[in-house]
C-alpha cells in the first residue's frame, strides 16, 4: 500500500522475500482500492538480502509485522559507519514498537550516535486486507489514506517526510514529540475496540449487538483507561476518531446508558471494516499489552486477560 501510493510523490524501492519479489515481477500482485478498478502492482522491488548494495535511501518505512527489533537490526546494520543514516518510520500496531525501535537503534549505533537518528511513529488508520487466491495476491484498502506522525527520537524536523506523504494524497496529522506516548496510547484504544467481539469470531457490529460482548468491550477499555492514567498519559483526538471523547464517555457513563449508544459507537469505529472481524494475530500487542502494562504498574486487568486468553485459543500456534 505504501509503495503503491507513495510513488506519486517519491521514488520508491521495495524490499521483500524472494517469493514475493518473484510474484510481483510475474504480475501476480494486485492493488484493490474501493470504488476503483483493480490494478496490477508495478513497483521497483528487490530481495531483502540485496538491500544495501545501492545508495542509502532518504527514509525507510518498516512495514513488517511485529516484533520490529530484528528487521530494524537487519536493515540498519548496513548503515553503521556510513555518512548517511536514513530516518526510520515504524507503522506497526501496539505500544511496544517504539520502545523496541529505540533499543535496536541504540544497540547498533550506541546511545550517543543513536540520538541523532530520527525514529518517526507512523499511525495508520485505514484497514488493509490481504487476500490470496488462484496463485495471486490482492492488497485491498480505501482512499484517502489517513495517518498520524510523531517523531519519537532524533534531531531535526520531519517536514520533508510530512511533505512526501501529503504530496501522495495522504491525510496527515502531525503531533509534537512530547505527545508521542499519548499517540501510542490513543491508537491502542482504537485497536482494543472490537477485540472482545473478535475473540468470539464476531465483527464489531455483530459483537456490539450482544449485551455480554459489549459489556466486555466496555470493561476492557475501562481497565485500559485506568492503566493509561496511572502512567500519567492521556488520550488524543484524531480526525474521524475522537478517542479522548470516547474515553471520557466510557469512563463516566454507566453501562446501561452506553448500551443505548452501542450501535452509534460500533458504526464509528468500524468505518471501512464492514462485517470483517478484527485480526487476532496481533492480540499480543493489544489486550496482551494491556495485561503486561497493568502487571508492570500492579493494576489488575482481568477482563483484558480473559479476552487475551480467549483470543489465543483461536490461534493454536501461539502458546498460552
């Protein structure tokens, strides 16, 4: 998605595993945007093992799955001792990605040199769906792409990065560095909404119609709100997603009153998702992250733990 859209404002080089590079070169990868014709993805792509043989890029957007430490080390070790170290944009879900990125850059370059390397949190609001069939891959997403950015470390401004995204038609909301942690907390709030439903195999809309599922959703978010407040953090509002307002409602309104609003809330947070349940593969970084943060602060989070364990039961490859 990033490669397909950013080529409107930048020269993009993509890296991928050998199998995926071959599929792209063989014309078997397609981009499917809502209300637009399906088109074959065409972009300059190389094997990840070949990265580093050319000049250093102006920026790296890491679009791999969590965890991020090893991919960052793989790419950034190639810049050790070089004159140019590109900014790192991390787009993964969860509140641990930033911590892992900083730790990985510190390990490679040392804490002093690492202070000069920009790490930029990139929050994506559009759901992206990958479908495979008939030996073809389809990447589906909607336009416009909405993101939020905040520099979490490094010197200098990020105007060139913002300009690149805006030039490609992205809707960009930039937050100051001091709000980076709150940006993480706020995005996780959105990620958590619908996870009680997903752990039962339901979409947000279907889950919110069931009173017991909706009660779990509310209680899980209330636990998370208590945890965030204990850290000294707060929630931010995003365009189309008033997280601070929603956190206020969930904190203060009684469950009986929230029940009356559940269809409205479901519609608000399931934009562009339809009846598709949320992905459980990253539940470690959603409800699991709340449980871990609660343990660190000695705050009990039993509802999030219940949802977390129920979700893991649907993912047999993940140990309990």
